[in-house]
């Protein structure tokens, strides 16, 4: 028994869905559709109203160019032919026309009337085929939604990294900006772009390679990872609140500005990493039971910097920035204090678990 076009389309969409291993809810989130719509289209109880819906659903399943063209054929047939067992739409019966002046009616009129439905179907098929090809080639007016974004990203190389340039890099930069960060869009994969890619990968739970691979590209396209964070003004204000002494606060702001330009998502070039406002290394994170992801949280980063400062009540952990500080270093000032005060605020009196306990209360 032949399968009608709508059932064939539903079966193909179901096959694509099952290949992803996603539930209806997860697939709906990927395609920016409702769960009920995805279930209806995959079960065959409804046909998508336009091919853009089919395209978004198919690309969310990882469909390629050939599969999209095949799905377009099925969708056109499903929307132009009734399913078996369903009565066709009643045709309009034209009113009888007066007999022509000639002895016999022209045969071309009857042939045209018989071929009109077929020609209309072919014209519709050709029109939508042209739209699909334009979308696949990236031409035509820009469109919103995830489908066009996925299509551009899919045209990139398998891995995009430092030194590359072109429209693919421009697309990556735009997606990073849409996630909530600041970046220059120049179609050049510079160290600035690499820094933002690493921060995005850390926030997305991906290996921080600084290169855009398939997993990173999918996370960018999904739009579910937010890079929105504190402004420079808020970071500076919070540093001064944590480092309560005005002079220490000035020095702390100088160090943070020197290390990260007061950028909560700043990633340094050091081999062992440099994360967040105060550019905490992986070694420091291990000492305070932190992670790269939590280091990009400005609150935790500032608190951790205060723990480091409190060990000696100075900024010796950031020697390069201290040497350029316009303020007086805090070491001579602490050396003049009473020995009892040094013991109360120094490292010897602080229990080893204090930094971890402070972190848990944040």
C-alpha cells in the first residue's frame, strides 16, 4: 500500500528525531518550536504550514543539504495532494458558456483545463524549490530565527581557530555578541575573539580550547549560553566593598584593572590559565577548591583575591601590577602595626579551611 506524502514526511521527521536521541521537549527547544507542534508533525497528525518550520526542525536534527531538498519535495506533495481516504476539495463547476460562433469548440481550451491542476502543482514546487536553494546558498534577504544562523555556521570548516578570517569568523563573532558579551566584529579570528571563545566554552561546560569545533558551534547556535556579566563600574564598586580599607581598595582596583581591565570574562594567555577579574591561575583555583567556571563569576573572583591579599595583607601575588601601582604598597604599612594585629590578620592565625568556608557562604 502506497504511503501518502504527509505520512512519508512524518516518518522522515521521526527518523531524524530518533537519530538525535532527543525528547520532543529538547528538540522543540533546539528548533524554537512548541513541543506539541513537534509531536504533531512527527506523528503525522499535522503538516507544517510552511517549509521554514520543516527546515528548522530538520536542521535541529542535523539534516544536511540533500535531506533538506528531499524533505522539501515531501512537504510540497503533502500540501498539494490530499491523503488517501480523504475526499478531495470540491472543484468549482464553471457556469455553462454560450456556444462559440465556430462549428466546433477549440480543443486547446479543454486540454488547458485538464492540465491546470498539474501545472499549478509544478509551479508551486518550482517556486519553493527556488526559495530552498536560495536559503541553502545563503542568498536572499536576512531572516531571523535559528534556521538561518545554523545554516551559516554549518558552512564553516570543521574547526575554526586563531588566524583565520572570513564570513564564517564574522558569524562566530556575531553569535558571541548575541550571547551577551562585547567583541569587535571584523571577520578576523584574533586573540580577542579567541579569548571570548574560551570564556564561552568554560561557561558552556566545554573544553576551553579557544577553537570553534562542532560542539562549540552548536552551543553558540542554540542561544542557551549567556555571557552577560557585571559592568566595569559594578566590579570596581564591589572590589571597594570587599577591600574595606580605602587604600587597599584603591590598590585592589588598580591590580584588577591592570590584570583584566575590570573584565569579568577576561582570559589570560598564561599556560596555566588566568581567569576573571584578578586573573586567578589554575594553581590558585586548586588551592581554594575553585573551578575555571566559578572563577568567571566576579563575586567569587573578588572574594578569592581578598583571601589571597589577607594572607600577607599585600598584593605580592600580582608583582607586575604592584610595581606599577600609583599608590603606596601596603607591606610597609602592615610592618608598622602591632604584632598582635599581624597575628590576627596574618596567614599563621587563619585556619586552613577559612577560604573554603567563605566560598561556601557566597
